[in-house]
């Protein structure tokens, strides 16, 4: 037998292995995701290399991943064997790839991981990926047998084994004593720790794969299991008399039951009798089973035409752990603009999370599942998380053309995430518009749940302000739901302002009766009734719609636009000013500092007077909010 070359791990690897083994106990499920993702990468590398060099792979033998579960037996330990028909590794590659860490930012990662608690480390893993070393979460010892394809440079590859135990600071590399058994690719044998034998349960492992590598690799994953089954023992049947030897006996025919049973033919009765007499002997056999785990492409990879509404609903609920079906979704493929193509489904949840408005403005989205080639990478878009107004959205994005070995860390720093974020927002707004144009009932439900979110968006997201403000619906003194565009369509000739009345927390019916609306109502003008804090902030932020300014009817500066045709009224006003000057002077003196000015107004019809805010000052409403915020 060839000597086993012993190597010491590079010091960073030793540190990483220690972190993995010591602090990630509660995250150990991830080993399967990491190993499947590596197998997937290895096959993808083979496929890509073969595009240039057909001799490496001519397309004939299959590209797949297989998992074998071996139950412990006698002194044989329980094992999981994961094989792929990918690019494989030479002995040198086994040494460098599995014995050293070449990732950028490794030291930084290690320092952070060593100083954080288990949960913190868990988050770091998502961002960094522990790859191969996660094997040691569940395995005492790992064997990696690998055989690269024959090439011009390496015409006679020899299958080698990498072997290491969880508590070793070294690993061994040696030619596989079994010879070149693999044909091509890599076989990883995890010798399970005693406390981790649960992973040998086929259902448990299937669940894990569906969850983590869900919809998994782009290549088929097969799970090999052995099942025991009771089958008729054919040897035993041979010994028994053949069925046709058992003639119906007269005695049997004469039993009252059989006489009543007209339907039963003599043959059937005969068969029954034969079975009674000679029940076939059963024996236990072991049946091999190959279960295709990712038979269906994941829902987002399918053509939307082939996916039913029910499929989307089920997928959404399972994937995002939701009870309620989504309100709407959009399934599309796209290009990030930097050459990364991807597929995505953007979901609008059935309703807003109850906690939504309690959470701080800075809280970022966490339901964007980012995949690369079907393998889940992260939910954490870092600084590229969606803004508060869109943070409730649920998205699955699967990128196709990211570099094969993109680490989760590099991904965070690429332009890709920034672009993905923009694409998501664009399509989200697209969904809103579709509901508005085509599905009035759903749009109403959407407004009820997300109306305030649109206003927040129009305030917060200056880039999309126009689009979001256009989707916002308002109550008016005429209608229950009106867009700003509709307001302008309905406006009276000569009207130069968009009138609104803002009083936080007041019922619309109360607002309609407000003294500030009397005059406008009498003249047939429409007034937006604003009773949410965000409403007023919104109109003050956008200031105008299609160049028509907003005008608070509770502030001075109201212009009806038909003043010209109201010469009489003007003259009347002048006369009134003259006539009531003594009264105004008296009132001003009495009110003292409490008001800035006492003026004659033509905006009231039945009420004798009103206190209004200064044209350039804050309204009482905003003042209340400001003091609440500062306090
Ligand atoms: P990463 O996948 O992020 O590179 P890993 O620790 O998961 O980090 O894997 C380290 C390296 O080992 C991979 O980059 C690859 O070169 C090699 N490797 C791991 N698994 C396989 C495999 N099944 N087939 C071929 N090479 C592999
Ligand atoms: Mg990996």
C-alpha cells in the first residue's frame, strides 16, 4: 500500500475548523447545503471546461449528484456518502483546495467569528460560507476520494483520497487503495458522529435538502436508500402445491354461504380456498431505491405559463413560512445590467406584518432570498436592503451568471445587489400598477393594507416619488377614492390649486363638515381630505402635482381661480373691509399675541369666523407631529 502523505493544515484552516466545530453546533444542518453546492460547482466546472475541450466530457455520461445513507452495522459506523460526477481533484488540488483557505477577507472573517456568539457566527456563515469544513459539524472523520478526468496534461489520473478527522490538525493524502473506482468526480464520505445519526433518516435529509439547497442543484440529485420489504417467498411457493391442484371440494360447495353467493364463480372460490390452504410464504428482502430529489425545476425556473396560481400560493407559503396567500406576485427573468441574468418572483404578502409600523425606519428587508444557480446564498443584502417602504416584500432571486466561485462576501460588494434592488422595486411598482389598471377588487384590498406604505414611499424614495404618489388614493369631499391625476381631470376651469384639508385622526365625515370646506363646497370644488400624519408630510414634500400646487384650505393664500369673473364679489369684499374695520381693529386688540392677523375672508359661507394657519407657517397638525417627534 502506498504511503499516506501527512500534511499540516494552514493555520487559517485550523482556526476556521475550530470555529466550525465549536460554535456552530446549532447550525450544523448547513453541511448538506455546502456539500451539495460544492458538488454542483464541480459539475458546472466540468461542463464549462468541456465546452472548450470535448475530450473532458463529450456529453454522454451523466452529470449528477448522489447521496447514499449507510446505517451503522456491527463495528461499521453510520455514513453519508455524497458523490458527484464533476471536475474532480488531483492530489495537489486536494491539498490546496481542502487544506488551505484562499478566500479574500478570511482573516477578517475569522477574527469577527471568533469574537461573536453562536448566533452572530451563524449570520456570518451566511455571508461567508464555510464550505467544505462544515462537514466536521456532523462527522468525526471525512474521506474525500477524487478522480479528475483524463486530459492531455494528465492522461492517466489516479484516484486519491484526502482524509482528516475532526480533532486532527493534519490531514492525509494517498492513492485510493480501491483504485479508480469513480470513473470521474468526487466522493465524500462523512463518518457520522454518534449523536448525528439522525441524518441517516431519508425523510429528514430530504427535508433538509428541500429547505437549504431547496430546489437545489441545477443537476439531478438522487438519494439512494435501502428499504426492507416483505415479498412472497418464491422458493417456498415452489414447494407448495400449484394453485390449480386445489380442486373445489364438494364440502366447500355445500356450505350455505357459497350457495348464497351467486356472483362468485367456482374458479374464484377455488382460488380463495387455495390461498386459505397454502398462504404464500413471505420473506424479507432489501430493495434499492433511487429517489430523484429535485425532479421538478424550482418554481422560479419554470415558464410562468406552466405554473398555476395554486403552485405560487403553495410555494410562497412553504418558502416564506406564511399562512396567508400572497395578495399578488410577479414572476420574471431579467438582466441586472452588469451582465448577470437572473430569474425572480416578487410577492406582495396578503397583509402587512402587524409590527411593520412599529419597526424603525432603518430596519431593512430580510425576505429577499438570493440564490445563485438554485443554491441559497443569503437573505442579507447588507447595505442594499430595500428601503422601509418596500421592506415587507418577499422575493426569490436566482442569479445565473455570477462567477462560479463567487463567495458570499464578494457578492455583497458587487454592483449586482444594487441592480437587483432596483429591479425588484421597479417590478413591485409594476405589480401595483397592474392591480390598479386590471384588478379593482384586489387594488382596493391593496389600498387598505398598503395605502400608507405608498405614501411613505412617495416621501422616502425621491427616485420613485412620482410613481408612488400617482398610485396613492385620497378621500375627498366628493369621493371615497381618488388619484391625483383624477383630481386634476375633475378640476374646475381656471382652478390653479389642489385643495386639501389636513386634520390628523379626524373622521372623513367630520372633515367634510369643516368650516374650511364650506366655501369651496358651495362653489363645487373638490378638496382632498387628509387625516393621516403621512398625508400632510406627503403633500408638503411633493408640493405640486403636474405643476399644480397643493393648497391647504386651512391656510391663507387660497385662490379659487375664478376671481376675475367675480368682480362683484371683489367690490363687495372691499366694501366689507371698509365697513368692518373698527370690528377688526377691536378683535386684533383683544386677541393680542394669540393671532398674527385678523382679516375679512370670503371663504366661509355659514360659519361666522375661523382661525387659520399662516400661509408659510406650520399647520397645527404638523406642529403636533413635530413636537411628538422631538419629544
Ligand atoms: P468554496 O466552495 O467557497 O470555494 P469550499 O470550502 O466549499 O469553498 O470548497 C473549497 C474548494 O474545494 C472549492 O473551491 C473546490 O475547488 C474544492 N472542492 C470542494 N468540493 C469539491 C468537489 N465536490 N469537487 C471538486 N472540487 C471540490
Ligand atoms: Mg463551497
